[in-house]
């Protein structure tokens, strides 16, 4: 068993690293041999599929699949085993349904006989889907309490959906609503988010007489789309940097330059957070990885506990608009708009957010009178020299793309190489023997968890589009909402709610196809809409009771959730102000792209 | 008899010529079958690219789709026989050959579970470049972008002695701006529709290859129709397909005019240079014949074309 697990870990890390190496090899040989490696782009794309399912399977084993987790605290004592039993049974059932859909897809593809490259049939590569879902389902079931009989009884829950799939005409039996409520309940009680989304997608497709294999088809289509390799690659790079020397050097660098300003240390924390979020793409990673370093630094500079907690909780989502943020890339992908223009549109709003939060921190710090350290130009310059390679990181990516050396995916791979060389070679903070498997493994679990959510959320989108929900919604809204201002206001409230209930990735996959046609109909510029969407969603992460950042902060800083709520409140107000400014003052997003000639 | 719902996907944007004609076809299907056949069209690629639409037809979520020949070739490789560079010079000889070859293709697709409702055109593929391109020698020095999702089209370019850089459609505009690539080859109508010509403002006046399209329906969807309804919707589809073809060919002229007005430069190719281009393209023929298509299909296409040039089309204008 132990050996099998080691092989599984190794496979998922190897898939991830190969994904980084192939584009680099391609880039290197292109000047001499322009046609590159045969099919390498295709292989890289299909490695994402494997990374997704291997990573998610490992995450399931380690109980690290992303969940709302709020249920953990609600149930205690005698009800707790019941909760775990239900979550295990539902998780298993949904995974079996997904696996069956995956199998149906493979049967259909086999008949079609499509080849990938080098004579490998597509269905062979797709095998990872049904197998992966089955393994994940089994692992979720294993968490059921009550030994063997607990597992058997929880597993028996799967009989309901399987019978429903068998007898097609159950579609009109009124079973849909109760199952829907059970799925929502299980997700609220701590079932993995992908189980909730996948279950609801399967249910909706089934009651619309559509094949459940559509989820597998969408999962395959999404994970093998050309832009997606950037997601795992930038995340891996961010993980390596976060585990290495970079956070320490960046803190030292920013401290030397800004530490003398009253409130400067808070500013340092904000900038470091923004920097990391732009690379890792999830505020969660930033809070988890940076919290341990920045929280003590703030406390040392005599910032109160509550202020420090609130600042870091909020800072986790700053930087989500800056390149190479994955949220922006994914939004552009789903909304089918130019990703570069979306990045340019987000520059000013991103800086505005940092300025507002930073301004608040400076005001707050006036009470403490002066900065934590005295300014010395010599120290600042020497820190700059010491951290030159860290400070150059953004230039590597932008330089490679703008210089015409690399595509976006190749730039992401280059970033991984840079991080590897810097942390394992130059800085020697990490050692290949001791740390490579551990760090890449941690990255691949998170990647698997996130991409799995995105993949099944795409299945939900499939239903929405096939059932022509966006068109129906457009009609309904246009009948009731007359003015653009009212539309924008309702949009703000709606997105706030979405941000509370969903992570950024599923929100993009599910909600963007719904609101993009609405925005178009009300004459909202698609890039403006994109930035509103992202900034608004960040707000949701800070909104009680289910903001994702609040949970993570509570976990990371070991503070009760209610205390984190209170700590985050003032920052929530400031971010709300930013949302309003971005929404109702379009030049903030539109002036810069216009200036640069987009 | 129960009502039959047919879902059809297309990449054609909502409101485009193609989309409007398909809508009209759906209306006529409904009329001709007394309201029993209902067509829903998913336009603008919202149900995925060609590969995804084919996959969704296989699992039974879509019943039909408008697919280009490149997508068809992913289902049935011999379709590449109609994408041999510089095999055809004019629509007349292309029409002569494709009518015959498409009959064979229909039979092969039907073995794979797909029925062709009708054939139509997407139009000629041309080279669009950042700096003027007139000779094959110049093209050998260029960074030619090609989509990696169709490995065979990349192979064809390699066999012709060129150096295609694999680049996805998503990266193409950026790639042209940054200089990662400087040359692309795409259907003229797509150059205008996608606005890619604004990044590559020179067009070489050389018809590289014609691209056709098909309305494809999965047999499972077709089997749900009565024989009578089946023949009715097929008849209507064929008629619409012919109109699409005529309109596309007219649209091609208009698109070129529009692009020229917005700054596209068209570079002529004289007869001696054309022969050089032909030589370049022919360099790929042996391998297309043996590895990609099959000698049988390739030879049939070539001899049909030669027969047209010798007889039916003799005395024609070479362009
Ligand atoms: Na965030
Ligand atoms: Na942001």
C-alpha cells in the first residue's frame, strides 16, 4: 500500500515536471530546428488532464480536496459521525456517477477511433478520468465512520443515482428536487466542492435527458485546452518560490525601502501578498504560505492582533488582477476575450485596491507614531543587490512573452525553471533530494483540487448552455431591469453572493457564461465587466459567513472564525469601496488600454 | 409520432450569414414535417470547437454540427485528400473533383456513424504576413504559424520543406505582435472575421488550398426520423447547402474588398513564381499520398483534376 502511494505521488510530480520541461525543450531547439518536438504542444495539454486527476486523487487520499468546511464546526458530539457518514456516502455516489460518465465517453471515443499523436488513441489518455473518479470515490467512502458496515451502508447510497441512470424514465419522477437539496446540504456540511458541483451537474443533465458523459467530455475539453497548462505551471513556480528563500528576501527588500514610513511594515505585507497572489493565483495559497512569515513581522512592529489578522486576510486577494494571475487568464478563456487587454484593464483597479488598503493601514499606523526601522540608503541598496534575482522574476515572464521568445504556456514553464534554479541552485534554500518531491507534491495536490472543481463546473456550464439558460435569463432580466445602473447594482449584489458561495475558479466557469451576454445587452464593455467580476468576487471571499479567505485565515492564524469576521470587517468596507469605484467609474479600467492603443 | 429535437452546433457567429441560413433551414424542416422536427442551433462555438462538437455528437448530446474539412479529417483521414496544397486552381475544377470524391467520403463517414446532410464551402486559404511575401524562398525564411491541434496540417507544411511553428489560435494574435511568428495561412473569410489581418497586413495572391465544410449528423439522431421525414430534411439541407456555397463565394469577394479598404496589401504572384510555389507544394505530395491519405484516394483526386483540365475545363481561364 505504502509503495503504491509512493508511486502515485511520484507519477503526479513527474507529470507536472514533464509539463514544465517539454515547452522549455521546445523553446530551446526552436531557433535551430523551428518545427520543434513532434506533437509536444498536444502532449503538454494532455499532461494537464493527467495532472488534474492524479493530483485530485492524491488530494483525496490526504483529505485535502477543497471544501467549504464550515460544517466542521457546526456539528459536534453525537451528530458528527452522522455528518461524516453522509459526506462519505454522497461523495462516493457522485464520484461513481462521474466515473460512469467517463466510461461512457471512452466507449464512444473508442468507436470513433480518433488518434492523438504518435498513434496513441485518444481514449487511452482519457482512461485516467473514470479510473481517477473511481479512486477518489473510494477514498471519500473510506472516511465513513463505523468500520466496514459504516462504509457499506454509506456506499449503498450510490444505489439511488445508479438506479436512476439505469431507468431513464425516472427523469420526471420528482426525484430531482430532493436529490438537489441533499447535494447542497452535503456540500455545506463539508463534502468536497467538486462533489457538490459535479453532483448538481449530473442531476441537471439527467433530468434534461442529457448524457452524464457530457461532464467527462467537458472535463477533457477544458483540461486539454491550449491556455490551461499555464495554471499548473505558474502555481508550481509560486509554490517553489514560497517554500524557498524568496519570501524572506522580498520582505527584507521592501522593509529596507518602506519600513521607515509610519505604517510602512503593513505596506510591506500588502506588497508581498500582492506579488505572491499574482503568481499563485489563489488568495488561499498566499494566506497559507505567507501568513506564517508576515504575521510575526506585523506583531513585532507592534500592530495589534486583530489588525494584523484582518490585514493579512484581506491582502490574500490583492494582486489577483496582476499578470500572470490565473484568475484573469481563466476569465479571458471562458469569456473569449483578449487576455492581454484584460490584464492591462486590471492594472489601475489593482493598484487602486492596494492604495486603498495601504492608505487605511497608514492612517491606522499614525497612532504608533513612527516606522519600525530607520531608513538607510546603504541598507536599501545592499538589500536591492542581495535580492536582485527575486526582483527580476516578473521581468522573466514579461520579457519572454513581449520579446517574442515564448508563448504564454512556455513563459510559465520558463518561470518554473527560473524558480527551480533560483531556489534549488543559487539560493540553496531547498535541496533536490529533500524538498523537490515534497514541494512539487504539495503543488500538484492543490492544482488537482482546483482543476477538478473547474472541470466539473464546466459540466454544469454544459447544462446551462444546452438548456439555453443564458438566453432565458437575458430575456427575464431585460423584462425587469430597465437601466444600466440598476443592472450594475444588481450585478454587484449577485456577484457578492456568488463570491460568498463559490471559489473563483468555479465562479468563472459557471457564472461568466451567464453574465457575459447580459453585460453585452446592457452595453457594458466586456473588459470592464471582467474586472468588475474579479474585484467583486474578491469581496465575497471576505464576506461572512462563508468567505473562503476567512476560513483559511482562521485555520492559518489559529483564531476562532468569529474573531476573524470582526478583524476583517473594516477591510471588507474598504474593498467594497473599491468595487463601487471600479463598477461605476469605467475610466479606471478603460483609460489605460486606450492609452496603450488596444 | 413523437417530436424529434435536433441540436446542431456551429462555429459561425450568431447573426452571421451561415447562422441565418441554418435558422431558415430549421424553420423549413419544421414546416415540411408538420412541426415534428425541431432544430436548435448553438452558434458561435458555445458548444465547443470542431473536435468537441464531434465528441458531443458521439455521446449523443448533439445530433448535428457544421464542421470544416479539417474537422472531418479528424474523423476520416482520407478527407485530407481534398486539402492538398495547390492541387486546385479554380472553383470550377474544385467543384468537378469534390463532387466525385465527396461521394466516397460520405460512404466512409457513414461507416463511422456520421451522415453528411450537405456539403458547402469555407473558401480559399491564403498566406497573411507581416512583411510582404511573394516567393517560396522568402517563405522558407519566415516563422510560419500553424495550429498544433491538427498535426497533419503541420506535417504537410514540413513535407513541403517549410518550418511551421506550432501555435494555437488563442496565441496567434499575440504571436504575430511579438514576432514569435510572422506568417499565417487561413481562409480569407476567417482573416476578416477574426480580424487577424490587422496583425498581418499583407496577403499573397496565391490560392493555397480550398476549405470545404459539411453539415454532419450522427446516425443515431437520423434514425429517430421516419423515412419520409428523413428524405424531406435531406432535400432541404442540400438546397440550403448550395445557397451557402454561392453566398460564401460572393462573401469572399466582399471580405477581400473590405480588408483592402482597411489597409490590407495584396501582393501579386507572376507565372514563373507561381511555378516555383507549385514545386514547393508538390514536394509534399509523395508523403501526403503514402502516409496521410492513401495512394488510391490521392491518385483518384489527381486524375480527376487532370481529366477536368484536359476535357471539361479545357480552354478555361487558368485562374
Ligand atoms: Na482571491
Ligand atoms: Na484584484
